[in-house]
């Protein structure tokens, strides 16, 4: 027997849940309406201010004396700084200091410093980026603290700002983090170093490379490409003979251009790791001559497609080999894979 | 008998609550990630600087009888904003002039490429390079279906990441940059899915969505609300737990070496894309490797939703069959444990695979009780009201997330239309789709082979 109250209970539960769901829906709809109204008002306000700000920023970049910036209220500050960063990001070398002067002249650098302490992520990130662009030394300690934090987005933004303020000092301070912090993507680090330019980056990179950390050396070797090649190449090539990490060897092989490194390259071309063999094949193509023919023909029969591909490319660019000799090698290849790959490399040659 | 009826009633009640609370919880999980993303957006306004470390991507387009559209689709892909990518069109044994259209548009020439056959696929007839675009190649092969064509594309691809996409998809210019971001930020990433939005009603020019608007067709409108609820934010919710099981076949990026290790796309299944993601989870968990599957919520990919009932029905039956096959073939995910094994997999089995059957059974059961006089009209109406109100709450919660994040529909009237659609959706559309999904489930249970075009 079912207790008499059972159906009622079920009905009560259903009705209560329905009422609760409808009430929550109405609440969410009201929130949507409120958010939309707030956004509309914000966009309207911004739509009125942004054209004037843009005009001032463009004037400040070209005729700084004529630029007059109306006072910026606390509410508008993040939006104005966001716009300033956007304009600054595409400014020329001449214009950038003038834009920085506009902020300093109106005390906005001090207000950006105070914004660093904000808890809201958006304004905080804008403040960090602004202070980096301004190369604001007074923000150094605060930015260093932020860069040591766990969150990848804010910590990396702070690291980027530090690098902009003083690349050498920042690389000394952040060196271990650059090597270890996998949540700081190489692509993003690379874009910052690229932005700073090889002249600024090279001394600090050399210091970092000289420290030769046990962990993360591979990351440093990869970043070395943003330094001046003539200065970093000897250091990186030196690791060819002293490192056993395949990824470090692969990165080092990219710096091989001279015949004196060929003994290491030949050893790499016989490495167990296919990535090392592939990089070895590429290096043989750059630095070798017809003396490397036998080794490259061996690599042309490698079980890994990519090794065969780069061996074929290396053969085609190898100094001293004529077109006829290459065709003869292709026709004489007993391995079908090797012949196909050489045919492809020969066909690709005029396309470059 | 009464106890049994009461138990069944409670079961259905509980099912409806859980079936809606689950996606609500996913929306809640997605919310912090969306808010964080919105906060970071000001920095994305700054001009992008490419470092040279961005992994190059092979875009794979499987084309079968696409004579009229393929050239335009490829042209818009070639205009994507990304440092290094190649486009590989796989002409999957088209019977029409697809290959001729490509040859004419892109000055193709046969090329003696040493084909690397890492994955099984139907024989390749000829490989073509484009004389006008150095990063375009065409693989002409025997017909084998979409999964087979993608495997052939993987074989021909040269880059470490590949992007599987639908030739009908419209991608935003920054789509590749956005969907590759997880690979830069997290070296353990093996796959990332892009959000697929509905293009009906939008203005597309030069291969780009230039104006977002709501469609006039009610069926397309219903699918917009449905997609917001079922995939856009739910995907992000699952991603916060590294438990994404579905990446749309229209736009997803994968690490090639991992996919090759897992065996590539499975042919002869209606849901090869989902099956691949499920298999990646299964294989990588079995190996005990750290990996992650991400979901990018930004609106990067747009497709036309069907506007006829027949096309929609065929699509939903196919999706359901694909889902069931993918789950069935990768049962071992459950044994692998973790969030994906003990939460996502059972959730998909209960609520996505068998859910439509339970839902329809509940309606039928309650109606039968009412018709036979075992319950009065009040509990029956209360049950229907509960199903409606929970569904509506879920739809409204996704509209709130949309408001917090992307604002694709900025006008008040558009929100009004979406809210009205969210109400209407519960009055027949959801039940109709559930019925089609049950048909898909039945076809799968009966072992009907899925067409894989």
C-alpha cells in the first residue's frame, strides 16, 4: 500500500521545483536586462569619449605641444588606458615616447601604479601593460611580486612588463622562471623578446645561457634565436658536444653552418632519436659537401619519413653535386622510398 | 502496483531534475572561465606579434561532390590570419567536377610527392600542388567517406597540428590563432575544439561573417537556442574538468602524432569526430600520460543549420547514432577513471545516449496514467510544467552566459526573440528532437550501418 501522502508529496516536490525554476529564470532574465542596460550605457558613454581621446592621442603622437587631454575620471581610466595601449602598440619609435609623455604629463602613470593593487583582473592587467609600456621603474618591485605569483595570465603580463622596463635586469631576475615555468608559453616569451630586439636581448640571453640550468635548457636554447646570431651561435654550438638531451641537440644543430662542427653533426645523424637525425640531415645540407654523400644516402633510407625528406632536401642543396649526379642517384636508388623522396625534392627545387 | 507506479513517477521526476541540473552545473563551471576571458580581452586588442614558435597547422578539408562551393571555401581558408599553415583538400572520389573546379581556380599541377601512408586510407590517385598558392595541395583519392578522406589528409599533412573542418564552415580570420592558443599555453594539449555557431540570418561576405543577426526561419532560431544550451557553454564546462568528449567535426585542431598513435579516424561510423576524441581519452588514459583536451568558446566557426524538418531529422538521427557508436566503442574510458571516466562518460551514456528514450517514456507514462485515470489532471500538468520550467531555466542561464561573454546579439529585440524561442522550444521542439534521437538510438541498437560520406 502506498501511503496516502505519497502522491501529494510528489506533487508538492514538482510544484516547488517548478516555482523555483521559474523564479530563478525570472531572476536571470532580470540580470540579463540589467547587464544589457549597463553595457549599453557604458558603450554610449565610451562612444562619446573615445573619439575625443583618440584625437588627443593621435595629436600627442605627432604634435605633443598641441595635445590637451581633459581630466579622466576613475570610471573612465581603464577604458582610456586600454585605448592608449592600443595606440601605443602600433606607434612608431618616434611617437611612442610622446605618447608616454602624455600619460606622465597628466599624472596617469601614478594612477596606473595605484591600479596595480586592484583586485579586478581586467583593470589590473591594463595597469600592468601600461606600466610596462611606460618603462615605469617605480613599478618594478610590485611587478616582480606579481610575476612570482601562480596565475599564468597575470604573472606573464607582469614578466612582460618587467622585460619592457629593463630587459637585462628582468632576464636576470626572471631567468629561472623563464627556464622552468611551463605556464609561460615559449611562443609568448618569444614574441616579447622579438619585440625587444636582438641588441637588447643578447647580453641577457648570454648571461642566462652561461648559467646553463639543468632543467629548462631546451627552452633557453630555443629562445636563443632572438639574440644576435653571431654572438649566441658559438655558445649554442658548444652544447652539441656537451649535451645529451635530444631536444637541446636538435636546437643546437640549427646553428651549425661551418664545416668544423661536422664531426658532431655526423654523430647526430646516427642518433637513436629521429628528431636528432632529422636536424642532423638539415645541418649536413647547410655545412657539408659531397664528402657527406654516403651519410645522406643512408639517411634517405631512414624509416622515418621526415628524416628521409630532410636528407633529400640536403642532397639537393649539397655543395658540389650536379643535376646529372642527383638524377643518377635517383635512378640508381635501390630503395623505392629513397627514390620517391629524391624525386620529390628535385621537383620541389624550382618552387623555392 | 501503486508502489511501482509511484517509484516510476519518482524516477522520472528525478531524471528530469538531474538532466537539467547537469547542464546547469556545467554552465556554472563555465562562468569563471568566461569572466576571466572577458577580462583578458583588452590585451588581445594589442597588435599580435608572432614569435615563430606558433606550431604550423595543416587544414584538412574532405570534399565529396562539392563542385559548386569548394573553390570559394578554399579561397577563404587561404586568407586566414596565422603565421604558417597549409590547406590540404582531399577530393574523396567526387563524381562531379570538384577536382576540375579546384584545378581551374588554383592552377593545380600533379606532383611526384613521396606519400607517407601512416594511416590506412583508400588509394591516392594523384597529389597536386598549386602554382598560385604555395601552401595549397590537393589529394585526389578513391571514395572512402569523410573519415577515410581525413586519414588521407593526415597522411599528406606536414605539420604537427591538423585542423579537421567542414567545407561548409565559415571561419573567422583569427580562428586558427584562437584555437591553437591552448596548444601554446599547455604543452599537454592533444586536441582543442572550436565553438560552432549558427550562420543562418548572418551576412557572409568574402568568406567571413560580417554581420551577426537572428534568422527569420523558426527552425533555425530553435537550433540557435539549442546550440547555446547544449554545446557552446557545456563544452567549456567540461573543459574545466578536462573531460571534453565532443569536438565538432566542423572545426577542431588535433596533435597529429597523438592521433596517428591512436589509429586516426575510424571509418564506417556516423560520428568519427566524437569517436576520435573518446578514443584519444581512452588511449592516453590507458598509457597514464598527462594530456588535456580544450574547448575554445569564442565564436570562431559558423555553419548553416538545416531549415527543413527532413534535413534536421536526418542530421539528428546521424548524430545520435554516431554518439552511441563512439560511447560503445570506447567503453574502456569508464574503467580508466578520472573525471572523464567517472563523470563525463556516464553522463553521456545516461543523459545523451539513453536520455531521449527516458524523456519520451516519461511523457508517455504520465499521459497513460492520466488517460487511464490513475492520476488526475493536476499531477500530469505539474509534471509537464516541471519539465518546461527546468528546460526554460537552462536556456535562460545560457543566455546569461552569452550576455556575460560574447554579446553576439546586442539588440534588446534579439534577446526578446531568443527568450521567446527558449519558451517555444519546450513546447514540442525538444520532444520532436528527442523522438528523432530515439530513432537514431534504435538504428544503432539494430546495427544499421551509418552512411559516412
